[in-house]
C-alpha cells in the first residue's frame, strides 16, 4: 500500500492588504484551526492572522519547503499579486471549515 503525503504552503492575513504570514503544514485544516483559535503563541496570534488567503498543495515535503522559502523571499507586491489572482477581496478560503 502506497501512502500519499500532502504538504501545504499557505499565506495568512488579518485583512485585505494586511500583515502577511507564510507557513507550511502537512495538515492545513488542523493548522487553520490552531491559528483561528489562537492556540500557538507568536507572530500569527499577536497580529490576529486568521484569514487563509492563499495555499498550494505538494506531494513531497522538499518541494513544499523550497516553495515556502521562495515565497518568503518574494517582495510584498508579488505576494499580493499571487493572492489577488485567486481572490481580489482576500476572502478567507477556510471560512466554512469549522462551526
């Protein structure tokens, strides 16, 4: 039996054109629950970064790590363009994941 892993690189914000955070997880739904419920101390909790505005999925962890590093090195305008290609309004892509 072959097990397929999934990895996600994602961007959070607190509002349209707000503070950005780039992270990586092998369980995006669990990670978003943690962010939304402020279960992790640090940057995302401090700046109320609970809006999932962008994500990409990968099969291999090394690809996800490489992409995360690449996005973190991008300038802000490129990141905003990437988000707005998906959602001009920076909608929360995880808005209906939890009750």
